[in-house]
């Protein structure tokens, strides 16, 4: 009995260690693929399901872990801010990307979110970097955790999405040059890799467009329509040509298969998946309207975009699984959470509407402040729905900024078409409520305006100077978060979740730190 007593504990310890090592080895994916689809929406995704193949959306929705009710934790939804939130696991208040552009207070000129004169463009005249992104991304943390051994790339049709998904430490971020049609990048990440240059030479986009017309990919398209305008009576056909052809291509249904083509080249020729170190690929697709036209004008083009997007997803998944083996890759798919707004004249239907002229209101506000505080240019500029005050003048006059903001809020609230007014003081010091929290999350002290005018739904926000022109709508756009692969069990979860949980969840599965401004908890139920 004594002999059994002495032998049993060491034996159990050895078995426990061996079991633990086996679990660790099986839990880390060889490649993580983060897929963000600009303007993807659940109602369209589900409506066009009869037209899909078996390797794209159907595979993800049947075999993936589907969070069906996702939303962003911020109020101001646009591609740049939302892509940055997915990559960093935090909101614009922390990561610094409030929009695709904002006002530079020194020059009073709009600046792009990834513009940077310090870094030359590669096969593009645009100078870019991720330096305006104030925090780390998931790809950055993977680089740190592996001492630079992990391979990290980002591929997108658009410059902002490519760079913000990549972060600071990536091996490269590539997008389509809408002037030349070439795949391009920035010297911020070093030189363009040989596999990208070879692919660009072997299949130039210009040659592809010369021999390609954009027509419906599915023979069923003419007999199937989700939209109230009915079926397709005359099949659409576009020959993309002229100086605008590459920009039009980037918003067409053809772009996603082209993105998948270069993503497959990246997987097969960049060294991804060749060793036990986890690699990371961020891919952005497009599911918005063709040339940003109202979907009421291009319903069948929208339908075909989803059909081709489904095909592109299937091609990417097949390529990655073929390289690293099925079950050795982890995929996550989500949306940017917004859509291009319709431009319908609501007054035809007696729906309350109107036009709010932000620049005129700013002029009236300046006159009001002159009456209160004396001569001066108190309002420096406007951009979008934001008003920027002349802080130097306010300081020189020894005025209280809080008092000026409060008076400005009072007068602007009296304007027709204004639902509410949020000053920087109110956002920073106001009582917490779910509504104001989301607005605060979209604000950043370094680049946001001093005053945000919330225009009433249905009203048009118009700036006669910058020609900004959009109809305000506050409706929720439904979209999912889907995790697939790496032996994650299939499940559909209806509990609402926010997109800032993606980065910490992937970090947990990869066993690395979450990005440095991410305070959101990882989703539960993922083996680690």
C-alpha cells in the first residue's frame, strides 16, 4: 500500500502537466483573420441568403459563434472611427480617431485621420501614417508579445481602413490607389514587399477593368429582390472607364474579390502560418452603395455586392484553411455599423424636415457673442456638426470658457432643427447617462470641436462653405459579430454586445495583452 501511495502523486502530476501542455498547444490559432465589412448590415445579409454559396456567409452563420445584436459604444459612426475601435478595443475619446478628418486648430484646415507629411507614399502621392492613432492595436500587442516575430498585415480598398487596422508596428498596410489603380502603401511600415509588387504587376487593375463589365453574378438576381421597388427589369451593366474608374471600382461589387485576391497572395507568399507564432491579417471589405448613391436608386447593385462579398469571403477562408489547416485559423467578422443615408425629400410625405445651416448659425452665434463680450472673431470655423471657438481670443479677453460655452449652448438651442447642443464642458463634466456617454465616447479633446450641434432626425445638415450636405437619421443599423474557426463551438447569441469587446476577446484567445487603452472585458465561452 505504501508503494502505491508514493508512486501515485508523481504519476498524477506528470499526467496533469502533459494534459495542460496539450491544451495550450491546441488553443492558440496559427493565423487570426480580422474581417471588417464597411456598412455591412444584418437585414441585407440575411435577405440575400438564397443567392449565396456554401463557403461564405452560410458557413460563418451556421458554424460560427454569432452575436446577432452588435453595436458600437460611440454615437458618431464613420468608417475611420469604427475601424479604429475594432482594432484598439476602445472609443475615439481614447484612440483619437473621431472621423476621417477633423479641423487642425493651428491652420484652421481639415486634416485627414492618417495624413502625415513625415512619411512618403509608396506608389501613391498620399503621405500617411498611424501616428494620429493614440493607442496600441491588437496587431501592435501581438508584435510586442512575440518580440517582432509575428507577421502582421492589413489589406483594404481604403487608405484609412488599411492603416488604422494595421496600427503602428505592422509589417505593412496596403490599399487601392484610386488615381492609378495600383496597390500602394506608406514608408511608415518600410518598403512594399516583393509579393505585393509581383501581384500588382501580374494582374494590373487597369487590365482587369478593360476586360470586365460589372453585371449581376447570380442568374437568380433578376427574379429575386428584397427591396420594395421590385425585381430587376433591366439587368445593370457598368463598364468602368475614364479618370474616375478606380474610385468607382472601390465602391462596386467587384472590389471585394479583388481584395480577396491580394489577401490570398499575402497568406501564401508572406510567410504567414509557417511557424508556431500566431500571425495576424486584417481585411476590410465594402458593402455600401455603388458610388454612395441611395440604395433606392441602385437596389440590384446592392444585392449583387452582397453576392460577390459572399464569394470573396469564401475565397479568403478557403485560402487560409488550405495554408494552415482547417481549425488552425480564427476568423472574426463585423461591420462599421453605419450606412450611407438616403437623400429622399421627406417634405413630399409631410414628414417634419428642414435644413439646418451650420455656417449661418455659427455666424449668428459670433454676433451674439460680440454683443455680450465685445468685438472679436469668437467662432473660428465649422466642420460637420461641430463649431470651433477662438480659445486664444477668449483667453486674451480673460473670459471664462465655461461661461462662453454655456451662453453659446443657450442661443443655439433656440434654432430650428436643433435637437440638442453638447459643449466640451458638458461632455467632460456632465452627469453620466447612456445617451451622453456614447456622445462623450465619440469626442476627443485634441481634435473635436468645442460645440457639437445635434440636428433633429429628418433634417438636413448643410454647410454652404464646405458643401457638407447630409440628412440626419438616428436609426439603428443591425449587424453581427461572428467568430469562426479554432474549434469555437457554433452558437447564436442574442444578448447585445459592443464591438470594443472584439480586441480583448482575440487577445485572450491568442494569450497576449489586450491593447493598452482597452478596458472592456473579453467575451466568455472561448476556450483558452
